[in-house]
């Protein structure tokens, strides 16, 4: 083999220097793999002796990515072995700094995300042991809370990462904005709305205002949240199943009514009875209604009121007002229908009738001289204004 080949100059460096740099890179990479393997084996022995999962997270998210850091270190030493153009060296150094920050950002993000999962799982274990009856509800809350914390943590880390990266790359952000002049002002105006919408997204997750899959009422819209994007939230309307996009910043300034997770519902009905119904029959009706409503296990007896509310203009009004603990909103609709059916059966058993709209006509010599039209009497119906408690 011609040894002069290795002394041949290529892009300012002998070929043997490139081979030496390649050897340095491969050598550092091998050292990194060996160190990583040793640390993982040694750390695995230590983690088996502990009951907590925190050390497992540290091993998985901090030790495993060490190989990538060794790759960057190997590339740096390989580069230093070569004589390169100063500008090229500068850009390679910036690329290495960027790569290191990306690796550290990914490591930190993964660490915090898995830490959040472990804390949530440990909390659910305690709930399962002490309060198993609330496990399902707590599981939903923890799932939502973990998502909120992830979103906030990821956003905060990303902002810190970008600012630190730009600072280490030597970029003077203030000077850049100043040099833009009028164009900079236009740029600020242009990015103002996207930035406020990103803040709005943080607000949604940070306050737990709502989440994807929740049914909400916002301004004139009512529907299911399909997606919470970085800039807009997409709502599938209940009225016609179309999708409307709403800027996230709007949810910071305006109230939102969230129907998701409701398990307590209020029913309020007014039962109108004709005026010829005797007080004794009304008393019996109220007692029977109390027996009927309070016999249901889902009804809260402390939030149940059944009484003669008023003597209306053309009817006696018995009010039925109670709270029921039900799985969800659709079930509450069927439940109200079922209870109303039972109330009608009770009226039939007691031989009672509901009051109907009436009209009084006064005749004189076969001619109508006075007509009084009574107000319509409302038949019982579900009050859709159920409260969440």
C-alpha cells in the first residue's frame, strides 16, 4: 500500500488526520456504550433493593441517553483534530451546542413526564386502599391533572430551552428587534395573537377549565371539545354536528359552562291540581310522593322538598324538588322521564287529575257578555337547569 496516500491533502488536512478523527469518534462512542452498560447494570442492582420507582426513572431517562452525549463529545474531539475553516468551526460548535441542548431538553422532559405518571399512580393506589368507592372519579381527575401538568411543564421547558439556546448561540434578541425598526413593530403585532392563544392554551390546562371530550357551553355555542390546539380549540356543536374553531385567548376573558363529569342533578316540577281537590287528598299525595322519591337510593334526602307551594290563580300547586346522584347527563334525561311516569301512576292510584287550562264564559240571553281566558297551566316537565355540585 502506498503510504503517501495517507499524506495526501484533502480539504486542508491529510487523509490520515481524517482517519485519526474517525478513530477518535468511534473510540469515544465505544467508551460511552461501555460506561452506559456498566452504569445500567450497577444501577439495576441498586434499584431492585428499593420499593420506589423514582430511581428507575432516573436510570431510564438520565443514564440511557448518555450514549448520545458521548457521540457529541466524540465528534467534538474528532473535529479538534482537524484544521478547519474558522467559519465552519464556528458553525460546527454552534451545531454541537444545539445538539447538547436538544438532548438535555429531551432527557428533562421525559424525566418530568414519567415522574408525573409515577406520582399519579402512587396516589391512585392509596385512594384504592382507603376510598375504593371514589376510585373511578379520582382516576378521571388524576388523568386530567397529569395532562395539565405535562402541558405546562413542556411549555415552560421549551421556553427555557429556546432562550438558553439562543443566548448560548450568541444571538442578541434585543438588538435583532431594534434593527427591525417598523418591520419589528409589524412583526410584534403579527405574533401578538398567536402568543396570546398559546397563553390561553396554558390557561385552559392550568385551570382545568375543560379537556378534550368534555361537553361545554361557551357564548352561543354548545358542544363537545374535539381538540385543544396550540392556537385554537375545536368544538363539535350539539345542534348540527358542525365544528367551530375558537381562539384559545377567548376562554381567558369569557365564562365557560362545563357539563362533563356531572353526577348530581336537580329536578324541579310543579304539579297543578284542580281547585276541587280537597286538602286531605293533597296531604295524602304529598306523603305518597315523599315515599316514592325517598325510596330511591340515588336520591339525596337532605336535598328533597315536596310541599304545597301556592294557591295559584286557577290551580293548587304541589312542588316536587329533589337531587339525584346519577352516572351522567344522558342517564338524567331518562331518569326524569321514568320518575314522571311513576308520578302519573300515583295520580291514577289516588284518583287525582292534573289541572287543565280553563275558560269562564258568562251568557245573557244566549249572548256572550264576558269571557275570561285563564293562563295556561303547565304540565310537569323536567327542569333542564340542573346544577352541578
